[in-house]
C-alpha cells in the first residue's frame, strides 16, 4: 500500500475504515435510535403543529397546538426542534401575538408530546430582534444599526440581557440573534440588522450582545421549567451582508482579502462566546454556504476552532436543489450538505424531506453513522447547556411552564417591561446622530438646540410622513416579520393633524416625535403637524396650504424616511429616497427662507438604510439628524435633544454614524476600502473631496505621439478623487466641541525586534501585545457645569501593506465613549489597541501577519487623514467652527495628531514559520495526526521556539501552501496517505522526506493491519447476529450496533460495479490523460 498508486491506497483504506466504523458505531448511540438522532437534527415551523382541516391551516389564534399534528411530527417523525411565531406573517383571528402566558400554554402542549413519545425536551427557537419581537407586550429597543451609533458595548450587552429576559419569560430559550454581518451594500434590506460597516465595532457589539443574552438566568422565585438561560445564535455565517446589487439572497462577490480582513474576524470573535450559529442564504466564492466545506468545515470548525451547534437558515438545504441549482434533487442536497459541511440542524421547515432523505442516505451508506452521531451530540449538548437535556420524574405533565401562576407571570413581565422601556428611552439619547448643525441664513446662532423664549409663543411647523408614526421609527421584525401590517390596529401611522395617539399595542412609554415635541414644549398648540407627503412621495392633499402659514413659525422640522421591511420583500431597485419626499424638504425650506428668515430648518431621517439624497436636499436644511430605527419609545428623547430645556441647559448629542452615507449609487464602498478605490473628476474638483487632501491630476494628451502620429482625439484632463460622501463614517457633532492634544504612542519592546515582531504575529489578540495611545480631551463652548458625552476614535493608516495585498485606506483601531465631560476640564485618556491593527494579509493566504518593514500612521478623530502629507507636517488647529466642513465635525482638528509606527525589516519567511509552528505546537489546539500528514519528521517533535529555529534555518522556506495543508489536516483530524504537506514547501519535491520515510511506511502498514483486523472481526460478528435489512421507523427502535450482511455486501458490490464502469470509461480511446486523472480524483473523493 505504501508503494502503491494514490487512488488504490485511498480507496482501500477508505473501505477498511468504513468497515471498522460499522463494527464500532453501535457504542456511540446512547439511548437514542438513529431515527431519534435525525429527529434531533430537524427543525420545523410552528405552523405545522397548529390545527389543520383537510390539509389546510385552521387556526383561531388560541394558545394551543394540535394533538394530531404533535403525534405526527414528534411521534412518527421524532422532530426535536421548532421555530417561529404563528403570527409572524400577520394577525390571525384578530390577534397579533401571544403574551408570555399564552406562549407557555402552547409550549406545555409541545413538551407533553415530547415526553409522551419518549423524546428529549423540544428546543424552541425564535427571532428575537431588537427585543422579544414575537412576545406581545415586550419592549422593542433600537435596531442594531441604530444601537451601533452609540459606540457602546455596555449598552449592547444590556440590550442582550433584557432581550433574553423577555424571551425567556415566554418559555423560549433559543434566540436567533445577533446579525454579525459587516455592512457592505447600503441598498440591502437587512442593513439595519447589522452593526454597521466597521469590523471592530461589529465584533465588539456582537460579542457584547451575545454575552448579555447568555448571561441572564431566570431567578428561582419566578415560574419556570427547563431552560434557565438563553442561547444566542450568531448569524449569518458568513458574508451574507454583501449581496450583489443589494438584493437579498443574491450571490456574494467578495474578494479574499475583504473576506478574511473584514468579514471573518467579527464572526470569529462572536462565535468564541456563542453557543450556536446559523449559516446563510447566499453563495460565497460560487458555492452555496449550505454546501461549502471551506466555510462550514475548514473555516468554522478548523481555523475558528468552534464546536457549537450550527443550524441552517430557512429551507437552505432544500434550496440547494430549488434555488441555488447545485443539487439535482432534495436527496442529493441532503447528502451533499451532510458530507461536505458540519451543519447540525436543518431548518426544514415545512415538510419531512430532510429526515426521510437523511435516513435513506444513512441506510445506503452515503452518510456515515458517525456523521449523524456528531451533529446529534452537538444538538443534545446545547439542550443540556440550557437545562433541556431530559425530562425528570418530577416534571408535572399538565403544567411544565407554570401557567397556573398566570397572574404572577404577567405581573412580573409588566414590571420588567416598564423597566426595559425606561432603559430603551434613555438609550435613544445616545444613538441619535446630529450630522450637521449650521447657522441658518439670517440666523443668530446654530440651528440646534431650538431655544424657546421664556415667555412662550415658540411655534414649530412639523411635517413629513415619519413624524407621527410608531411604525416607521420601529421598522421590521416588530410584532410581525415585516413589521406591523395594514389593519393591525397596532403601531398604525396616523396622517391626521390632530395629534391623536397611535395604538401602541400596550408598549410602555411609546411616543412619536410629534408627541415628544408637544410634551417638551409644554403646549399642544406649539406644534402644527401635517405630513405633507406619503412615504411614496405622493402629496397628502389635505395638507395643501400648510406652507402658506410659514411666517408664523420659529422653526420647521421635516421628518423623512422609509416604511417597514426585511429580507427579500425589502429589495429596492434604486437607492434614492422617493422624489416626492425630497421635494417636500425643498418646499419647506424655501417657504421658511421666504417667510421666516433666520428660522432653522431641521431634517430628521427615520429609516433602516441610508437612502440617497440630492445634495440640495440636505444642503437646504440647517441641521440634519439620523434617528435610524430607534423603536417605539424614541419620540420623547429625540425631542429632548432638539430643544433646550432651559437657558444653557441642554442634552448634547454624542452618537456617531456607524457607516458611510454616500452621495452616489455607483460608489458605495465602506470607508476602509483600498486607497485605489477612487472616483474621477473633471479636473475642477467638482466631484468633491471628503478626505480634505489634494487630488491626483492626470494631464490629458494632445492626440499626437512624439513622432507626430495621430493617436485619436485629444484626451481631456481628469483627476482621481475620493468618491463623494454625504457624511463619512464616524460623523457626528454635539453642542460642544472637543479638542485633542498631546497624542503619544507607546509600543511594546518586541515591536522593535524584527524577529520577535514576526513570531508574535499569531498572538496579536493578547492584551499585553497592545500599542498604548494617550491624549488629552477637552470640552469647549457649553455653559459651566453642563456636561457632555463624547466618542474618541483612533485610526491606523498603513503607508504600505508590507505584503502584496493592498491595505485599507484606514482602519479603526480603538475608540472610547467619555461621559460627563465638563467644559474647561481637560480629561486625560489612555487607550490600547492590539497589534492586529498593524497586520496585513499574507500573500495568497487567509492569515494576517506583522509584515517586516511595514510603516504606519496613527491618528485621532473621525475625519483625520494621515495619508495627507500636510496632515503629517502642519501643526496647530486648522479648522474652526466657522469653516463649512467644521460645521459637520466635532472639534478644531489638529492635523499634527498623526504619529508614526514602524516594524523593522526581517526575513519574509518568518510569518509563515510562525503559523506552521503553531500548527505543530499542540498547545494551540487539536493535534495534527502524525505521521501521515507530513513526511518532514523534524517539526513534529519540536516545541514552538525550536520549530521556529528549524524553519528559519531551512534551505527551502516553509510557505503558505504548507500552512494551509497543515490547517486542513488538523481540521479533518485524520489524513489520507495521499496528503503531502511537506511537498508544498518545495523541499519535499526536491527530496526532503517522502514515501521512503521509515516512519511513514511503518504507520501505513500499521494502519492497514489495524483495519484488516477490524474487517475480519466485523465479518465474524455479522454471522452471529440477527439480520435486519431496514431501520425500524416505528419508534426508531432498530439496534444501532451493526450493519447487516446484505447492506455490507451491497455496498461492496456497488463500489465494485462503479469502479468497473469508471475503469472502462477511463480506458476509452476518447478519454484524454487529463480526463482520466480527473475521473479518478472525483471517484476517490466520492468513495472517501
């Protein structure tokens, strides 16, 4: 075997291993049959458990499940998990949802059936997005994108804790949240579900939200059963947030550098603390994620080292056949997803296909028993973690969830909801972004805050379709999947001018901006409201004549934005906001300029994604506010930000934009894109220059060569210019300016040592490897004793990447939210950012390295640009409040706040050595199986430092191909004898190690002998045991400790027949040498 051809060795060893596994598989099954285990891997929609008549749903909204359907799905099909709300698509029989007691009543039915049919408790999962979405009466917090504007992990952690508490109050322990995608495509319908476009912010907030969700434990004093804590489910692994054209579920066309630098790191961090994860709808690098070994095996389980439970998104395995068109049948789709990935549970969700096809694949040997064991074990481990491992003799069948104590449950839930509402209202203050605050034409001061006269008489003209709508300030995933639907009587947007309160479905502290302004101003007559236009831009005719009265108002506030949506129904074909809404802003501004000179015009945007506005629209407003989707409690706190409570007493905005708000649809790249991501100008600077530095001008040609030859028409001169933005990442101002001084960097000693810097590349996340930043922050402008919060941002610029992979334009390295900063009181600040911020992607690899010879600049402030040579040489403030640009910025920016940092020159082989030796260093994770993975025996027995010395002294450098090969070997846990990692270095091909290696030959013969013994024992055992041809579907009671003689012989015969047919095809005169080799490789892979 050791000397035989590779295909022969592969097929023979694979078959021997199959026989050995068949002999030993029975000891891994525990008390569950394989029908039960497949059931644990199956998740169905709750609609399948509701009453049906003649095959059609017949549900009146009552909190009970159908006994017949429970017997069908749990008794016969052994299903172990359920998801969703019966009301996800809208109201049923006049009901919009179940409250906590009704949910518990339905779950009682579910668990009674599970116990009756001898199953473990059923795991129920639900989308709890920005709060307990589907629990009636639960508080809804700001959506993720809006929450991100606070730059505050502690706030995200608290939202996670409160969301878990409200969801567990209904008895539901599995929360499909958070979304960990990096915002890449602003037209996407799920932008508001992300934490924005910066990988550091996304990772920090996702980790915090998960920690909060999983830290909460139900107090012993409250009625509960089973789960005392919740499991988060991070989604969607990975890259889903960058769909082509912004269309949901479209293929993702990320390049490898973006994927590994921006999209993978936040997932790795979130997965490290999450008990479960969900894969995604899209195709990545051309392969549907549900069939991607690279993503769901080598990345997720290998490089990330994650061992949690992985569930598909809705119907994604079947979609391999129906949607992605990569599988010829559902049967093939199930088989491929099981063979190629590590998916543990299929969100089927409405038919028995997954269980049936997986059982068939198990019977015919196309999916191994060990594969089912592995996933079923992870599902059961999650249930154990949540307290749902098994029923006990003490469980009371009639009332698992304490419904008898309904009054206590509802009273506690109401008390918690009131507390949550107060927190939600307070959080809106920190998530509302003031993007622009200029002086109105003819005005005496900045537009905001509005300053009512002490004697009263201050009047506000309020207009726009989102000023008095709980719907548009809350968004999708609220009450229902797409948000409130027409006719709900819930969260209805009112167009009346009488200020009648919209129905808030019992949500505590709910308020629209109209209600908030009237409350803050203390007089309903102080605010005149009429929407003017609908969301689609058509006029509200009863508002005709509204602007004729403009001369009687001291300020105008215009609210624009979007309706509710999520996922595919939220697709748009153009990013621009409706023309009618944009024109309405211009009309209001023109009326105020003409009839109330000096009165400010304030524009407030409620929406889930940054729709494009014409430059004259936001230019016509004196102040621009991004409110996002702050939730039902937002009206009052936003009004408090806009209006001065008393002379000099204000609440200053502090939030920052967590994304780039672009100006044109053709350029929607994130701020961290490569320096080469530029637009073109006409040579006159008309496109704009948001970075504030000179453009690169390219002179035109005359149309003639040096020899006078005609080369065509003359070429006009043009400029490379930064693409136009409305507001950049990190934009946000307050009522105070902040000044930064004294930026200093302190790098660890190892960074100055070339060899040590490279060796540390794999350990850059450790806290002690950070770069320390110190500076002083000072608040200006506000009255004495009026404190303000402020967010400081630190960016890193790579002068060059140090590898052949292009660097980002800049990267957020650290940030801090300062609270209660008093005017004139300088506050020292120290931050530490990890050396990860100084890494570059290794050539042709997914690994980040501290590249020898790299040079960096570190700058402070959201608009700092250390790539501008002027910013590195000038000193002293260059921007003042009166500057047009400074009106949108937070401080007098000192361009001297750029400091240099450099990694010294060293061997470029060191980073690859680092990662290779970490693979061999068993303290870093699972061991690489020896010796079949590698013929170079030396590295296998050295500690890390000795391995590094061995690598550095190698005649042929160890390369990234070698590292990738070792990574896959460690992930698989076993290596085929065909694996030749050492050959990837070039040394193997030159004779270093090989098939004549004594250790290799000994191991091959030992493996063959061991498998031969297993095979003989199996043949003996099958002649002494009863024969059974099928897995018993009735109760799933088939003994799992052996395969029958006929099944084994059938498998051998099928393999022999397939080999014979393949050999005949290979011997055909029409088969080229390449075709023969490709067929052999395909067959080898199929057999394995």
